C-alpha cells in the first residue's frame, strides 16, 4: 500500500532559516550573473589589447634593421646523401664515414636519407634534396639503371651529383659530376684468380649474389663467370640472390643443403651473406673453411677475424670509408676546380698467408 509523506515545518526557527537560505542563494545567483557579465567584458578587452600588442610588435619588427651574420661565421655547406640502406656491416661503416666527414665541425650540414633498399625511395629523396636547395647531392645507387630522369632534374637545378660506391648506367655521363668507389669487376677477377692458384678442381660452386643489377653484384658475378669460362672443371651448381643480407644468405645455404646439392666452394658476394652461410654449415656439422672453401668480399673486421680462425679462406677488400674521399671532391668543386670523373680506391685481398692481428687492429672497419 503506497504511503504519502508530507513534511510540516512547525518550528518557526526552521522556517526562518529556510527563508534566509533561499534569499542567500538568490543573491548569490545574481552576483554570479553580474560577475560573468564583467568577465565577458574583461575577456573582450584582453583580446583587443592582445591584438594591439601583436600589431605593434609586427610594425616594430618591420621597421627594425635585418640581423647580420656574425663576423667570421662560416656558412655550412649542405649535402644531401641518399644511402642504400643498412643491410650489412659494410654499409653501416660507410654511413658512419659519411657522417663523420660531413659534420658541422667540418663546415657541413648532412641530410641523410635511408632508402631501405628501394630505388623509388632514393628517387624521392633526390627530389626532396632538389626542393630543399642543397649544395650537393651524393648518391649510393641501389641499382645501375633508372636514374636519368631524376638526375636530369638535379642537373637542371644546377646541383652537382656525386655517385659513391656503386656505379650507374646512363647514356649521358654529364648527369653526374664524378664518381668514387671500388672496381668490383677487378674484385671478382681477383677472387677467381686466387681460386685458380690455390684450389684444385673439380670445383662445385655455390654462388650467393648480392642485389641483382647493382654494380657490386654485376662486377663480382662477371669475375666468377670469366673464371668458369677459363676452367672446364669448375661447375656452377647453385646461384641465387641473397641481397647482401645475412639472413638471406643463411636461407639460401639451407636450401642448398636441403636439396642435397654437392658443393665444395661457396662464393658469397659480401661478408654478411658469408656469415649466414657459415651459420647454416655449422648447423649441419660441416666445418667452414675446411670441408668447404669460402670466398667473400668486403673484408670487414669480423670477417677478417674469421679468416684468421680459418673459417673464411679468402676475403677481397671493398673499402667503405668513402666519407673523406667524397668530402675532398666537394672541396675541389667548391673552390672552382674540376675533379677527376672517376676515382677508384686501391684495394687488396686477405687470406691465411698475409693477414695478421696487427693488420686487423690497424684498419678503420
């Protein structure tokens, strides 16, 4: 049964207190309304004052004299560098060399772009460099072909382009100012000649290639192919690209072992793929450097340690420290001189007969 409740205030004191409390809230509400109105007017005045201040600041700055450069302050030379990526120890050493050479302490501002192994990213980076108005563009091309259009744009903009490490294939040599790097065909020939002098056939060769179409891949492959043509007892039993990456080198070697292919030589076109191949061999209880002869390229610090340990038989040098070389070319250009169009780096090879701990410790990579 529903009950109705009613409240009766018979006490006069309670009734009076309620009346006074109600009056207080009415006065408080009125005060809040008046205060809100004043705040609105104050806010409007503050906004107007701020606008006047901004206008006055603008007028004063417009009339002020422009700032002058500090006497003796040297303007930085801006260099845009499109790097292939960070796929190997060689590439990382190359990047560090460029960063050190083009430091602010040396008078440069380096804009470094990592292409992550993609040519389209390099083309985009070059166009960004052009839009930014850099003084020089340095390109380490991932592949040899496909550069004419974007390099024409750089030429039209009047920005010198220096190609480093890898070469490009173009019908117009004026699209780049100069090039510095390794003779990768000579590297491949050096490896093939070493095999002819130090190995007895028949040779069953597993060939781990780098990025297809890059100048190191092309040159080192040509060197091996010429050796294959000269030696009837050399057999190419497997060939595939590992993109200069250690994990892919290991995957390819695992494929060779899984297929049961008979081989006694591994020709890896860089150290990182050789590392991957060695890991795969060890996982199958095959002794690298003894059961299988391993040829590699780059001659990085860790690889040379493996040569001393007998796990790598030959490592052909490919020097990554191009920073000072490129800087020297830019300094010539900046002073109005014309550098050599092509600069080849002097390089050697290392095997058990000529490598020592002292040589390894004295090298910069």
